[in-house]
C-alpha cells in the first residue's frame, strides 16, 4: 500500500474517533444528569428598564426563583416522554413560531420539552432557536431527543455573535402579553403602599388629564424625561382560600413624563384614559417580561386558583392573561406550566337527598411568565373548556 493511502486511511480513522468523542461529549444537555450544569445565555426581554427600579418589580427573595439565566433543576423522568401523534422527524423553524408551538409539534405534553432538548455546544447560544433552524428527532440510548440538525444563517454567518436576541424564537407570543404590559397591573399590598403617589394637581384642577401637570411624592432621582404609568388603586384582591388581602386591581389612568426632580416632583401627563386623582400611584412605563425560557412542570406541588383576568372578561380563553394566587413563595417560577380545572358545581341529590360537589374537570393549560412573592401572571396556552375566575390551577397531569 502506498504511503499516501496509508496516510489517508489514518486520517479517516482519526476523524471517526474524533466524531465519536464529540458525540460522547454531547451530554452537555442541561436537563440531563450532569453534575455541573452550564449557565444559560441571558434571555431577551420585551423591553429594557429605564430609570429606577419599581417597587412592583420582584423582591430580592423572588429574583433567584424566577431567574431565566440559571437552568431549571428537574426530576428525571423514568419513562420515555410521550410524543405527539403524527410528529415529524424534522421541523424547519419559521418566523412567527413560538417554542410552545414547536414543542407541541413534537410532544404530546409541551412542558416536557426541557427533558428532551439536546443542545449542540458548537452552536452560538445553543439554548436559543432561530427561524431557519432545522430541528430533528433522534434517539439516544433509546430515549427521544430533539436537537438542532442544522443552524440557520443567523448562526452560520460571521455576524452570528451580534445577532439580536429578539430574532430568537420566543416561548410565548409577545402580542399575547401586551395587555399585561399596558393595563394588567396587580399591586401587592406592600408594593402599593410604597409606590410614588399623586399629591396634588397643578393649577385650579380637582382632577387632571392629558396636558395637565401633577405633583408627585416618592419619586427617586430619575432623569427628566423618564416616563411613568399612572395607576388608580382599584378593588381589593383577596385570596379565596383564606380571605387574606393579597393586593389591589391596578386601573390604568394614563402616561406621563418627569418634568422636574424634587420632593414633590413635577410630572406632565401626556395621555390619559381616565381622570387622575389624588392618591393615584406611579409605575415606570417599562415592565420587563422574559420571552425566552423553557416550559416545564413545577418542581414543587402547586394548588392555587385564578383570582383575576386581565381585561375583566368572565369567560377566559386561549392567550388571555390571568392572575394566580400563588407566587415565588410557593415555589412558582417563570416557565412553570399548570393545568386548569373547572371547579365542580354543587348539585342536589334528588335520590338520597343532600348536596354533592361534582369533580373538578381539566379545562386548559396556563404558563407562568411573571412572578412576585404571592401572585403570578400566567398565559392561557390551551383552553379545552371555558375557564373562569376561581378555577383551580395545579401541577399538570401529563
């Protein structure tokens, strides 16, 4: 055999060995049993915070529970994750897809996605998925895994390192939480008490509207021009389980911009949907909502209720935002998926007499996208039946 053929044969074997070692090292899946999971890439948020932090933002004790930088600690499942009927072997990610939609394409229960997502350590931001990526269903040690078979131009081009995270596929559609960002505020009691408040209107006005100026106490040294939402304290919210006061409905009054610092400070109202009155509270205009995270089943047992719905409707459907009477203090974090159960009616037993409570029936799925100490915001991902306020939310049955 010639020297050139010997060298070629050696190189071929060396390539196969290198490939085998690379595949063996792919147990970097953050949801496998690795002892030292790697840190995730920072997620994109709907907006960047401006000015000082709002007291509506999570407390320090809540931050660790809902951080989207760390990887979730999950209990390994003993049985294969059930796949969706008619699932594809490959899927090309399209503009407008969400991670939930993609997970539902492959899986019967989309919240098992973290259990089978198999990251490619050679791809920039391996936890993020971009339009044009080709995802493939493979089997490793007899278990189904989904991995990026081929990356999109976002990852292969020289500009991949500076590609905005906003081009990545979001877990939930931004449009679906837009109502929360503008008018879906629920104020926890302690938070409401500590927010800046409208002290007085400028001029001979009992109430204020767009074009008027107001005097505000409690503002930090924000830069003039910083924008705020003016919120009216609405009806109290009580926990239906123990009648404990949780907080208040926040009714959007309008928007304003800081004209002059001080105590009191001067804020000019630029747009209003109702009259601003003394005692109304101010929030920074920007409330960050993480849009890139993994759906998953909660790591703790959760048993709560829907206590409010953004928009005030009585019958709740897909992509509506609901408020849950459980929060980070109860182990909830961003990405947790809960099943909704219609509360069983109490009916009269005409045969034996007395009253009987009918069983709670599963009615849909909610994904948590924002948590505070005692409450959480969730997005209805699926609604198989009409959902109502006071319906129960519990760990998914899948």
